[in-house]
C-alpha cells in the first residue's frame, strides 16, 4: 500500500510537471544528484572519518570504494531516480559502483531497506550481501539483513546470484544465504517484520509523498527556482522539506 500510494502520487505530479515545465532548484548548484547522494541523516552516521550532519544532506555523496557507517543513527541514500536506500542502526554499506546504468552497493553489516518507486529496463541496481548479489527487477520494498544473511522482499522481485547458484525472490518471500546446493526462497509473514526500520522507512516515504505535493504545487503555480527549465523525470530539491524527492 505504501509503494502504490507513493507511485501514484509520483505519476500524478509528473503529469503536472509536464503540463507546466519548471525546473527545480538544487541546494548546491544546478547539477542533479548522483547515485550515493545523502538525502537524510538521523543520529550518528559517518563516511570514513567524516561525521555526517544535516548539512551533509544534498551536498555529500558516497563515492566508489567509500563506506557509510551508522552507530545509533540512520541514513537515507539516493540511488537512481525513484530508488532510496535506507540504512538502519549499527550498519555499514559500501559503494561499489555509483553509475546510473550500474548502481551497486554492498551491505557489509547490519540492515538496510530499499524502496523502489521507479526502475527502468536499463537500470542494473544491485545490493551485495554475504557473497551474494541481488538485482532489483521491479518496483517494491526490499529488506537486506547482513547480520543474519537474509534477503526479504515485501513487494517486488529480485534475482539473487551466489556463485553458480541463482534464484528469483518474489514479494512475500525471503531467502537465507547458506552453503546448501540450492538457493530456495520461502514465504514469510510481512506483519511479523514491521519493526522500527520498516516503520521509519514508511514514515520517510510518507514525508516524501508530501514533498511531492509541495513541489508540484510550486511548479504548477509558477514559483519554481528557474521557470521554464524543467529537465524531466528525476530528483528535485524541495527546500521546505530539506530533501530531494522524485
């Protein structure tokens, strides 16, 4: 329900943007954010020795080879337009490839959830975990748990490759990575996993849906930062919410 509501809002406001093409202002210039851009910080988080703060939002990017680590804190990272990676407490994620066509990260510790509201056939978005690589194939909500070597799909579909083993994991199914000859997904109770990280992800999603409403209203009324220069579907900065939205 969270995913469908967010996607419906995105489609509605994209139509409004096309009807009145106005380009959104960027917090640090006119270049759209790249995969790895920090979009929200809560509590303690860092990239290497650099502590992340509210000022890091929209201006700091996780580069290839760098790791973002949280202690008592959480972080939201932009990937390709419409895809958000949300990192939980006491977790570490490393950027492997920040390209638009190949966007690959490795969850080395803890948990992260991936919300996918838009994905194109040309996108190769992967999350690596415990020697396996999960390619996201559909819009949906995905849960990665490195501490327990599990991949959980609330909604959507992922193709998981571990050595010469491969399997698809569909919505409502989870996969435990182990040394058995075959990878085998099994169903799980979604409500049993609606924990703090899930609820925080849902809250962030609802905030961004509100930001969509706000930014679409500004475009439609002609109060964009640079009237007449809409650059198409992608990340747009909303100064009132202090974050990028899609």
